[in-house]
C-alpha cells in the first residue's frame, strides 16, 4: 500500500505535532465555552480522533455526512445531506472539523446550512487546505497545513474509498490511476 504513494507530504508524527498545536490554540480560544466539534464524514474521522484527544479537556462531538453532486473528483457545490447532526446547534459554539478544503464549495454550503440554525458561533478547523484550488473564500480559523494543488490520500483521505488507513499523507503514484 505504501508503494502506491509517490511522495509523503506529512508523516504521522508531523500530523500529530501540528494537531497538538491546533488543539492548544482551540482550547485557549474557547476557554469557558462548551465547544461542539462537528466532523464531516468520512474524511475527517482521523483528524477528529487525534484533535479531540489532544484537547486538554472534554468536548462533545457530532457528525454529518454530505454528498456533492457532480462528476468524478470535482466538487460542484450542490450538496445533499446524507446524515444530519443529532444535535440542535442553536445557541451552541460549533467548530467544524475537516480533513481538507479544496475548492471550498462543499464547506461553503455546509457553513451556510449550519448558520441558518443560528449557532452562537461557527468556526472551521481543517487539517489541509489547497489555496490554489479555492473557488470561494472560506474563513477558516484553524489550518494545519497549506498544500499544493495535488490530489492527496492517507490519514482519512481516500482515492475511491481506499488509502484512508495510510498513517501518512502523500500523493498517489501515477500507476494507481492507470
Ligand atoms: P471541495 O472542492 O468542495 O472538496 O472543497 C471537499 C471534499 O473533496 C474531497 N477532496 C479530496 N479528497 N484528496 C482526497 O482524498 C484530495 O486531495 C481531495 N481534495 C478534495 C474531500 O472529501 C473534501 O472534503
Ligand atoms: Mg471531506
């Protein structure tokens, strides 16, 4: 499986170290507030698992699953909710936990949907962001790493549902596509 990677961008240790930093920042920013972590399935599962364990205190979590209408790996921005939150977020401090922001279209839709439920606050934490791929401006408060506009897998990120279980994050070798 590791041979299917072209090159590793971030090792498991680098990811964990960065999430520790973000967790400390988040905990300080939300001091005295009950922050609800909202993960987006499925890519964010490992970010959520490691980020929440890096927090020095307890924080509840919830999940939503969405599917983006569109062809192939391109996001269209037209989104359908496959699984909604279990929690009523009205009046709550919500922090969205994401794996990656690419065009930003999916997250843009999720944010306006969640905002209509009138949370006390709404912020985003993403492990990865591709600044060169942005089609909409997303105000993301916590960013793990900015990366080039390349397709990456591992640590929750998939190619056709595979490679989510890779511990590191890297680009796929060309032979995988062929
Ligand atoms: P948008 O373009 O709406 O896309 O920001 C967000 C979703 O698309 C997936 N995505 C990726 N998945 N490697 C992946 O494994 C990538 O490089 C990549 N870029 C986008 C991902 O599900 C993300 O939530
Ligand atoms: Mg995702």
